[in-house]
């Protein structure tokens, strides 16, 4: 609904569907006391998504903003875990998808402010709350995950930055990206640490040419993107967290030429 020039609200209801399937690794181990045969198939998942949104312009149209509130209800959510170690054979693993009800809600907000012809500021914020419900399907969910947040669902994500585009062709952009800690998997309760990354790009445009110097993860932050928790070291094979790290600092020089209309 258009309330006024530059101010709009909307509402949206959507339904999603994902087909069911089966866990082939469990099917191959049928008859072995890992998980019962009832865990071989998993059911279709349905999702109801509800949104309320606001979009607008302010300050003589130099400031654009958006705000979205959402609620997602997942029935028979297909919750995948990276692996499950076989108790009597620590060198063997199975990969399992479980069914379990889940819900998520939160907000997403963003803005862009064109301060003048050359400088602009931008930012976005995401707030997220998730939960794997303790329902009749709880027996199908990894016990570590019942009544807990979903995996890879950080409570907040944040981006703030500034851009410069000069009349002479010089340009630059800097971004700060921040992510809160999150659970690595549904098979265990190990979590990442919150981290912040800074990206930078500086360059010049003239005619059809563009040259730029860029850096990602400028301050060489160490941050984990995946986490695996299992026993891998004899003789006791005690459960240990093994992490996969994100990209380290990288930088380079880019040269491009645009041709055509």
C-alpha cells in the first residue's frame, strides 16, 4: 500500500515445499545397530512464511530505507547433520537428515544515504531467532539439537560501509561485516565465535577502463565457518572439535575494460 510518495508497506504470505527422501548411508547399513530402519526415510517439509515490510525515501529522496519483519513455520523440517560417528567403529560415519518442526523469526533492515554527489553511507542489519521445537517429532531429531537454535543461524548479522565516487573517476568503498556466533551442526552443541571482517576497494575509472586495488579480510581475522565434533585420535577417540576456517587476508589489483554500447 502506497501511503504517500516515497512510503510503501506490504504484506506477504508464502508456502514452500521440499520433497522427502532417504538416507542412503543408513540404508546401506540396514541390519547394523546404528540407527533403526525408521530413520532411513525422511518426510517432505512444508514452510509457511509471513512478512510485513516497509520501504521509504526521506531527506529529499537522498535516504532510502527498508524494514522487514518475518516469521517462518517449518513442518517436518529436514535437518541435516554433517555426520554421525558409528559407536563401535570410530573410523566410520553416516550422514543423516532428520525431520523435526522448527520456527524462525526476526527482522531485516537496510538503508542507503547519499550524503552528497560523491559520498554515501550504507548499512544493513539482520536479527534472527530460531528454535527446533520439542514436539511429537522430537524423537526423529538429534537429541543434541532439541529445543535449541538451528545450525548456521547467527542471532545477528551486520554490514556498515561508506563509498566515494568522485567526478574525476576516483572511487573507493570500505565495508565492515560482523556475524554473531552460531551452532556448527545439529549433531553437537559446539559453536563458532563472533567475528568481524573489513573489505576495502580503491580505484579509478577513465573512459572504458577501470583499475582498482582491493583487499578482503583486511586485518587477517581468523574465523571458523564449519565445525565438526567427533573422535578421530587414538587411543581413546575422545570427541574433539575440528574447524574449517574462512579465507585469510587476500589482496590484488584488477584491471578491466568495458566495450560496447
